[in-house]
């Protein structure tokens, strides 16, 4: 970023890249209420005829690869097949003794409380034995597994080689590298995130960023990205999707998702649509609760399912399920293990949703992967055995087992694998259903050349390419330029934006209490502004954060400054209400804006996560949306853990001083708020 000496060349590369885009549930669930029209029935019949014809041609030798896959399946034991459907993730390792009868501890978790853990950045003996002793289909990596490029490439190589030593087929190595808010590679190119991409107005930017993600993952040996999110964020109160969505428009989400998939595929990386059949219209996070959407199948087809269908038709290979109740579609109930109340089984366990709708109606022939089974929507409501039985019978091909944080979790995961095998051996999961899942997995592995991989030894050249290519300055510059195109100015009275800072003037950059972690970004921006000559060394930028103890101090600093930038972060609806801890600073900002106006001074509000708080600060003179928070120290490491950052907030703060043009447009409607800070049907800012 320093002085952007390569900006002309990189912009040319970026422009070129942008232009170039172009089975059955044993509970006996009735299907007539889902497939209730002649049109759908006829479509299913036609699809079955087509599939039977294709199957016949494969059996006559027209597809030698299919014959090879059948041979592999025939040679697999039932246990091998079940384990091929499993994804394991080793995140943290700590030794936790098994609870004995004399222990005062309530559970293994109590025993683990005071024991230090070690991030799994290399394999230990226990993990090696586990990989050799099971024929897992994949391994999922998280932030704890990433330290630097050389280490990660070595870890992935070791995982594959160890699995191979145990006789396993080459693995899907998976990661959630969506970009923006969800980016596990702590030293890679993070990018601005999906909603910011949507704000650029150019779907080619999604392709450009996804291709960077895909190429960097390939350099590390990672072949599968659990991205893009194709949820339509049509509920402003959504606490988990939000800026991870491209838009609240199904058409916009479709366009950007397809471009994103093209980018990953051009890099040779598997793409995954999530979270089927849609997580956008919830106000509950399935990590912490059990969401419910009261939409009918017809309503989903007119909205949430549009991006899934278009992306499937465009060649998506994987679809991830949602742990969400859809009572108008899936009517089967279950007695919650924690509350004792009846709940509806979620999409992840629904044969109607995953097989009747996704596989049959929508014609998806790829791999259906579950969302993680350690999310509270699952763990607080369902017993392990029932989760596995219903999930496998529903049509999930690839099951993400609970992440391992200690040896207690390690034992639990192994117990779940044994439970799944026993369910298959006892006939509670039909072997034909298992064979179909394994066939889908192997077809996808073959399509991307994963089955043929046999040599996982790393050369010095490969390590050097990973070190120089992942999170490279060139890739970060592309991300920075795209981010600048996303910045959206929704209000600018009396040309309050950008600030024209004279040498002897002072600007206050005040961060809300919920932005405490982002204060370092202010320091970084101040340094960059001076180094790039955008402001002089004589210009004064004061940086503060608000808390419950310093309201008066913040007010005085704002009134004394010549210019004022207020930085706010909204990650849930409570952030809009000054009576809450999350929203405390919003009330302080109200007072500051009013007081500045009394002195005929102006205030710029920069929002750094959900854009819906723009309506909260309608009295500000200028409002700039950045769509993502960025925690950046005043000196960003060149490489290694902590060198990755989302550039959104830094770019927005620099734009406040005239660095670049601001041309983005919010890709979601921003509703007005009522007197209780609740969203209304009225629109503050149109899409």
C-alpha cells in the first residue's frame, strides 16, 4: 500500500480480470404437501427418466470414470463409506482426563477449564493415529490451524500424507474463506466482504476477489472453500448473515454468487453455496439459538431459493445446509433434549428439504454438506444418534462433525463416528442412501483431480510460492481498490465530506464503545495519511474511544476540534438503542451531533459493519458506509498471523480526507427507525 507505486499496473490487471467475468426419512414424512402441483410432479418424472438414461449410458461404458468410482465403492467396507461422509476438524489440543465416578466435576468440560490448550498448527501422535485409523472424506481448517504460509502448506501436506498412509482416499481440505468478516487464513488476502462487493455495482469484482481467494488456497493445498454465502439478507435484524450477504435482492445475490463461483472455479477451487434453503430472513443465530422461518415452499421459490437455483444451474458443486426450522415445509417434530418442548426438525435433518426439494426439484447432483453439528441449534435440541440418523437419511452427503478443542471433544467425535457406523450396520440408514452420498463425494473429488493425487511431499519451490503468493501486496492492492469502489455516501449536506484539513486544524476521530477493537485502525490511517502526503505533518488528528466514563471528555474534544468523524459499529439490533450496553455510544453521538450543529460545525458518521445504522444517525451531516470492521494495528506485519485485514474501515477513514472517489451504492434497503429504535416499513435509503 505504501505510496501505491504499482497502482497503475495493478489497476490494469484488475480491470482485465473484472472484464473477463462473465433415501427417505424412516419417520415416513409425507411428500405430497411439498410436491403438490402437477408441474412439479411431471418435472420429477422427467428428471428421473433423464437420470435413469444417464445411468444406463454410464453402465454401458460411456463413462469410464463412473465405472472406476463404482469399483472404488464396491471395494469399500460399510465403515469406509460412512467415514468418507465425515469431515473432522482439529482446532485446539489439550489433554483432558476422562471423568471418573469419584470426580466432583460435572462434565469433561469442567475438567478442561484450567488446562492450557495448543493450537493445532502441526499434527501430534494422537491426530496422526486418528487420520490413519479412519477413512474420513475431509478435514476442515479453522483460524487456529493457520500461523504462516510455510507452516500451513506443511500442515496440509502432512494431513494428506498421513491419511494416505492409513489407506484413505485423498481428502477434501476445507475452509470458510468467504472474505471480509469470515476469513480463516490469518495471513491471506481478506478482501472487503460480500455486501461491500455488492455495493460496488459490478459483479466482476466478486469474481476478481474469489479468484484471489481460490489461488491463495490452492497455494496452501486447500481445495474446498465453504463460500459463497448466497443467503438473501432481507431481515435487517439478522445477527449472523448481514454483511456476509451480497444484497437483499435475490437477483443481485444470484449475479454476484455466480461471478464468485466463476472466480473460485477459475482457480481450481471447489465452491459451496450456503446456507440452504436460506438463512437471511432470521433474527436468531443458529450458532447460539434455533432459528425458525415461517415461509412456505412457494414463498421460498419466489425469493430465497432463486440464488441457489441459478447458482446450481451455473455449476455449483456443493451446497451447505442451514440449521433452521421451516414448519410450513417440514412438519416433523422432535422433543428438545434441553427444554423438553417440541421443536421442528431443521433443514439439515429434513428429507423433504434436502432430497425432495434440493436434489429432486432443483436438480442438484453435487455434494450436500451439513453446517457444523456443534452449533447450539443442534447440540441443545437433539441427541447425537438422532442427529446422525436423520441427517444421513435426509440426504446430507458430507457431515461436519463437532470441532475438536480438547481430548474430551476428540473422544466425543470418535464416539459419533462409531454411532454412525452402527446406525448403518443396523439398517437405520439405508446402504443405498450411503452409496449415493459416497458416489457424489467421489465424483466431485474426481472432477477436481483430488482422487488422483498421490504425492503430497512439498518442494522448496512450492513453499516459496505459498510464502510469496498468499497475502501478496499485489493481491492486497486489488482488494484495496475494490474496497474503495464499495464505499457508499448516503448523505452529504453542505459538502461536509470529504474534510479539507488545513495545517493548523484538528480532526477528532471518535470511536464508539462498541468499536474499541477498531481504534488501532485510526492510528494506522493517521500514519498512512502523512506518509502518502494526503495531510501534512502539521495537521492534527486526535483519536479517542467513547466509554461510559468519558462522555464529557468526548463531548469537549468534539466541540474543540475543527472537524469530527464518528465511527460506529452495528452488529445487532441492540446496537441501535442507547439504553443497551451495545448501543450506549449511539446516545452520546446524538448529543455530540446536536452540540456541533449548535456551534455551526459538522459531523461525519462512518459505519463499519451493518449499514442499517445509517438511519440511526440521520442528523449527521455526512454518512459513509464501509460494510466491515477492520482491526489494524498502526504497523501491519508483512506476513504471518495477524497480517490479514479487511481494508474497509481504513479505506473509509482515508476517504474522509479525500483519498479517492466514493461511488458505491448500498445493495440493501435501509429502513427508518421508530422512536424505540426499531426498524419500520418506511425506507431511509433505497437500494
